[in-house]
């Protein structure tokens, strides 16, 4: 019997070598055997169907944000949901121009079948990660599985070195900004978010990630079930990297809009702890207020989270 190595099978089938090893370990490739520390399999073996896609083709239960995010809305959902205006007739669209971690987005996607959904953010790395989860979740899961397998068995010192190396890789990809690196960059972003101090996403004025390692003992780096459920939910979502004003072409009288802008910097140096290198100060807050008024005049239903974190309703909304 002619044989081939896992590496050869990976090239033949267009998947990662790690994924081939997983298929062998799950006994899904007949006559595959472990020789030393590597898998070998029949040269004429066929790629198994992707049971992962079958298993998660339909989301079961609720999805949750795949990142921790500053100003996350999870704890405010009970208040925000009181103003959901979806009745299946008049309000059939949803827009979130400062999507962040997406707590409100995923709550709405779970509960309502809408005609159109729009999200955006100026954080290019964040939006690229949303797009990768939607479009390339298999490859993303493979990379994250590798990171999790590497990281969890390490002692604290080796974890620190591993984390620092991954942070440097992430920043190099930010600078390089190449389309072919998008999946790896998304995987690095999720890894760093899951293992950094307090799950923060913070950049310096050059836009480079600068959060130190956290102290989580068993971080969930690859939450495969949730990532696949999120991917399924995002299939029908328009995902845009850009300023909130770009949502103007989407918003109309059939749209519910949730605005959750960055908080006003408390001091002149607080921009160093921002989630992007851009400052959203008083002038920007006033411009946003004018934009909100303009969208309200179109008949959109709008909820805004103000600079103090309070939920403010505008334009035709009442608590349920």
C-alpha cells in the first residue's frame, strides 16, 4: 500500500496539516496510523466530508460576542431590548454604525428575521475579523485551534514569550496591511483579546496594539461552536469598515438604528488607551448628534448611548 504523510494530504485536499491530524485522530480516515510523532495514511485516501460544517450549519441557541470590547453592551441589553421596534411590517432593517463587540447585533440576529442588517466601525482590524468569521471560518478555526493547543500547556514564562511574539506578529500585519494576511490577523486578534490583560483592545497613536498579557489560567482561545454560529448569523449582514456617516445610504424609515459611539476622552493623554488611534471628542460628538437628528427626520427609529453610558431614545420609540 502506498502511503502519504499528513503534510502531503493537506496539500492534496487544500486544508491545514493540523486539520488532517485531527481527522486521523477522530478515525475518519481509514487505515491512517501514527508513526513516531506523525500521521501517515493511504495515498489514495479521500478527504472526508467536513462534519464541522454539517454540525454547525444551523445555529443552536444563542450566539455571543466573540471578543471582549470596551463599552460592551451586554449588561445593558435588558434596557435596550425594551425599545426594539420590530413588528415584522414597518421596521424590517437594523443598523449599528459603531458595532464594537456586537452584543446588541447578535441579540437582534438571534431573535428577529430582518430584511437587511448593516454594521460598521472605523477599526479596520475589528471589521476584518467580522468579515473573516463570516467568510473564512474554517481556516480561522484551524489557526485558533493551533494557538490554543500551543498556549494552554505552557508555564507562565513561556506563555509570556508566546504572547509577546504573537503581539509583535499582529502589529507587523497591521503595518503590512496585505489582503492575504487577513485570516491570520483575525486569528491573532482573537488570541490576543482572549489572553491579554482584562480582554482590552488598546492601541497607541501609531495604531499598534500595546496591551500586556493577562493572567487567565484556561482562556478559551478557540470557541469553535460560537464562531461557527456567529459565521452563520453574519452571512446576511453588510459589514463595512468606515465612518458612521456611511450608514446614511442604508438608513431609512424602515430602520432601527443603535448608536454607541466611543466615549469622550477624559484627559488629553487618554487617547493612548483608545480602541483606535482616532480621538472622538466634543466636536465629533456634536457632529454625531446632527447626523442622528438627520436620520431621525427620515423616520428611522433610533437609540443612542450617550457619553455617560446612558441609553437615550429618540424618534418614535417607547419602552415595551
